[in-house]
């Protein structure tokens, strides 16, 4: 009889245990609101076999201010300030069991990077901590420009990464 109770308790323990559910994070507007600096931009373009065709990275040190009204003001390294509108949503990755943000900033990176080697999104956004925000996006079949060349070249995929640090 004791054996049955022990087996029953074990079954209840395993069946009754529910995996901890992660609560959704703060909305993007709240979490990102404030002053940031873009500290690193990197990107690469790949062929059909995922071999790198071209890559680059730079540190623009641009000032960025996200406001709760879905606007973002960016002052580039030349001191030119522009304001853009962004759209953000909270998403859940069931495979990785994590929440992340997805955001698109209309015309931001197309204009900011002079229409070359950039993407407006949608970017997958993660916060490494309260002071570091990481954006990344994969773009299918983009063209890229190599310095010194006037002709854009085709690629199978482009990968863009932007790191923000809170000021």
C-alpha cells in the first residue's frame, strides 16, 4: 500500500509540475524611452551558401532619443538631427521560450545610412540589460555597395546588427 502512495505521489509530482511561464516584458516604448548612443553597426552580405560576400562595421556614436509617443530623434555624427516614427510590438518565440520586441522605423536606416547597406526592419530587438539594446534583421536578396564601386551588387541575404548603449 505504501508503494502505491509513493508511486502516486511521484506521478502527481511529475504531472502536476507546470513549467514556469514567463510574463510579458514592459512595452517597448517604456523600456526604450530615454537617451541612447548607437555604439556599433555591423553588417554582412551572404551568397546562397551563406558565405560572406562583403562585411563591414563602424562606430557612428550618434545620439538617439526614444520617446513614449513612438518617435525617435537621432543626431548623427555630423550634428544633423532628424525625428522618425517607429512602430513596435512584443513577440514571443515559442522555440526559444523568450519574449522579444519587433520594431520598424520608417525611413530611418535607409536615410541614416544614405540608402546603402541598411534596412528599415522589422528589427528583432533584445535588451541585453537595462543599458544595452541590440537590434538585428535579416533581409532577403538585398543589393550592397562596396566602397569605391558605383554599381550595387546582388546577394542572397543581408544581416544587420545595431548596438545601442543608454547614456
